[in-house]
C-alpha cells in the first residue's frame, strides 16, 4: 500500500492514493483499479474541497513535481485584500478607543478633528486631518461627538452626501430631547444614511476587551445596506450586533445606558412594601401592645428580634411570588386553549422579574441566617454572665465568716439584663 502526502504545500485535507496489490507482495496488480479511482477523485473533487489538483501518475514517476507550480492550481488568490478605511469624527476617549480597536482588527483609521495638529494620544498608525479631508477618505464616518457639537456638520453636507454616518452619542437624561440624537442627525443631513450603533459600548470595554463588559451592540437605521455594513464592523470587533429595526428605535437605544437595573425596580418596590408592612405589624403587637396593657418595655426587640422575624417571612413571600406567575400563566393558557396568545401586560412584567424576585428572597434568607447566628451568640453571652454571677454568690455564701444570730449576712449585687 502506497500513499503520497504534500509536505511542501498547505492543504485542508490530506489525500491518500491507494494502489491495489495482489497476494504476492512482489507483484503489483496490473488492473490498478484503486489507482484509477483515486485519479478520478483527485481530478473531479479535489478542487471543490479546497485542495490542489495533482495527477497520481506524475507523482508516481517524479515526487519532486509536487513542488512544481505548473501542477498546482490554487482555489483562490493569495493576494491580501486592501484594508478598508474608516473615518472617526472626534478624538475623545471613545473615539481613540474605537480607533485603536479598529486598527487592531485590520482597518485603516483616519480621524477628523477641529485642530488636527494639536490632537494627542491618538493610536499609532492612525492619521489625523480636518473634518472635510477625513470624510473624503471613507464611506463610513463614525460621529464621536456630542449632540451639542453637531453644528459643524451642515457645512460638510456636500462632502458627506451619500455616506453612512454612525451616531454613537448618548444623553445625560432619559428622553432629554423630543427626538433621538440619530433622528436629529438625519434631519441635519438628509442626504446621508444615518445608523445608530456602539452607544452601549464604553471606552473602557473597548480598551480592556469584551470579556469585562457586554458584547451586545444595538443597531438601527433606515438603510438596510448601511446597517449591514455597520453590523459587519461590529462583528469584526468581536461584538454581537442586534438589529433593532428602523431609526425610530434610536430613542429607546439611547435610553439603555441611562437605565440603572431596569428590571429591578418592581422587585425592589414589592420587597420594600412587604418589609414595611410586616415590620409595622410586629412593632405594634410586640412593642406597643405590651407597653399599653402591662406597662412592659420591650423596645429592645426592635434591633434584633423583630428584624429576624421579618426577614424569613418576606423571603418566603417573595419565593412564592417567583412561582405564582407560572401557575397563573398555565391557567390562562388552559382557559384560552392555546399557548400562542399574549399574556396580559401585568403578568408579562411579573414573569420578566421573577429572577430578580428570587435573588432578593435569597438575600433576605442570608440576612436571616446572619441575624440568627448573632442572636445565638447573644443568648450564650447572657447565659455565661448569669452563670458566673450565681457561681460567685454561692462561693461567697459558702465562705462567709460574719455570723449574726446564726445567719450569714453578705452584700449581693443584682444585675438585670
């Protein structure tokens, strides 16, 4: 059995050429059926598999012809494609970080700046020039400036006409303006294709890599080709672009970075309400009621005992609220006879925050465990103190030498806890 491999070229697959032999190892089979089959396979299929077409008889006669370029037909040219040039308006933290990441991914980057000669700390390999000159070098321009500084863009309308503008800006408040920044930019430059993207990615995430931050990039725009081009750039940066539709979704995308724990608001409200109600109930019946009926002061229970009763009760209630919406949803589906109808809005919101409710319940259970541990130590310290005082009193009584009328008089200090 013979085989030839190809040590001088890189192939995605190693082809083995088999020759049939007779039972006599010194006599080769004249039919060579296996060799013919291998030749047919190499001639007809190797090119489709990304290999190099070589005839087996040539290899058998002269294995050195493996290195001859006349016998090798590559699938595609090895010429490296020219790097695409991207333009970034603005040399702030985000612009510099994005430019550095683009350079690392093989893009050619040019920065547009008001003062090209005074721009510092730019990544090595990037060019800096005026806005107009930088815009002429690329069909995709990333607008890395705030909305308040868009005033220079109408003067570049002729240069920017037909180009794709990527708006990466955010606002300081939710719904700060009647329209989104991307829609405002599209109104300033009606001849451009505006795409909203990269506003949920921070400069820190671009500098430190996507392992420490979210990889999702929300993209929206009215032009499908421009949007796809921006999504390809996001993929090349190791990010995951999510198409959010037309430019009407830009307002919602711009509000994402300003929402702190958006799904935690309802669980926190529910948890706070149950905590306050149960705490007030325990306060009334364990502190105020004994004080008004028997004049007993039990205010010391407010610090440890009452909170330790509130925590497990609220934790169990929240745990029940985690599973209850699933049961309600099942009942609704059985009543409607289908699972493809939409749930009511209140039930939909309830089901979306079940994870947060469960985490809050776990936190309250943890607090209950901590308080229980502290209270057990507190009971032990009280027992130890009382036992020590009793032992001291008994010791003094047994060694008393002051006898008056057959009785031993001693001073006893009583400490009440």
